[in-house]
């Protein structure tokens, strides 16, 4: 049995990708199991989907994945050390990246410029951001099910109807352009290595004694507000910010980017034209 973890941000099509991939493996004769994990249900929040595939027996496990054999990172930002720690030794990490990211000798790595492929085929979210999920599925199939591209295309045609053509083209590009990444001699991992000893299992009923300020939810952000010279520090944005991440002190406005999730409400409610704008958060 192989256990896969697909992760990304809300709005990037992670759940749909897991369902399409499960359907593809099922048509190839595998027993499959696919289910999502929602945290904060909003765009930009972390989201995961789990997939188990077994070529010979029904999947009997009925619990979430704590470790995985395959990690698929849909977002263009690099995977965190905590996420990489969930990959078993010898596992595979597939990243949505243009550039090489050393991960060390304990895992196999592959990468694909999925966001660029999505933009080329016009596969964009409502906000105009490229959705590389289907290109990433093409890459997954090329790595794990090399004869399954036709099956993936059939699944997309059945599920997406009139939107299938562009997504099939992106999946084909993902299948063709995915590149395995070889570990170079003496190359250190660009992220912290996984701990040598497995972490203890989480408590059955975990209880938090910290406030929400201890969680840097700003790392969810896909975009962030930037104040321009036209800002008059009227404080309307601070009044409407649902996260309390904007503050007016000493006649000036300050944004707490560690907790700003980039929802854009401040841009909508600002009474001064051009005083605040959203910019994409760099990967």
C-alpha cells in the first residue's frame, strides 16, 4: 500500500485533485481511499487530502495519515520542515517549483513548474491566480503510474465537462515536464532534516493552552495589503479587519503580517482611492 499526502492552500483545488487521482488509480485496477482534512475553511488556509492506493487488497484503514510515502505540494512555496518530517525514509516529494530545492538524501524529489503551466493554459482561480493542481496530477501519474495518462484524461473529461480541454492539456504538460531531482554530492538540505526518532503520538483529546497569537496564521497568506502614500491613517481598515491584524497607533497604520491572512477586506472598505493595495506574497 502507498499512502499519499496532497497539501496546499484553500482554493488551489487540493480536494478535487485527490478525488481525480483516486479515480485514476481505481480505473487502473487499484483499491483506493481518498478523504480531505479541513482546518480553517477559507481561501489561503492550509488544507490536506489523503490518498491510499493498494494494488492487491481493499483498503481497511480508517484513520488519517500521520506519515506518508508520497508528498505532493500544490503550492509554489517550499514545504516546511514539519511537513517534510512526515515523509518516510525513501519517500517521494513532488513540488510545484521552477528552481531546484535540495531536500537531502533521505527522500526522493521531483519538481514541476505547475503554476506556469496553469497560467499558460488559462487555468486560473476567481482571483486570477494560477491553479497548478491538474498539471501536478500529470506529474504524479508520470512518476507513479506511467501508463495511466490516458486514464487521467478520461477522468478529467468525465468530471469537468466543457472545462476539460484546458485541464487535460495542463495534465499532459505536467506528465511531460516533470523532472526527477538527483541529490548532488556534498549537498546539504535546504530545509531542516526530519527528526531521527518518531514523534510521540498526539493525545486523543488534545487541549491547547495558548492563544491564537501563538500561531503565525499570516503564513497562510497568498496576498498581503501594502499601504501607499495616499493613506490618511483614518483607521477604517483596522475597524473592519476580521483578524485584528491592522492597528492605528500614534497617527499611523501598521499591519501585522504574522497574522494577516490577506483577505482583502481592507482594500474594499478603504474610503481613499489607491491608499491600500494587495500584492502577491513571494514564494
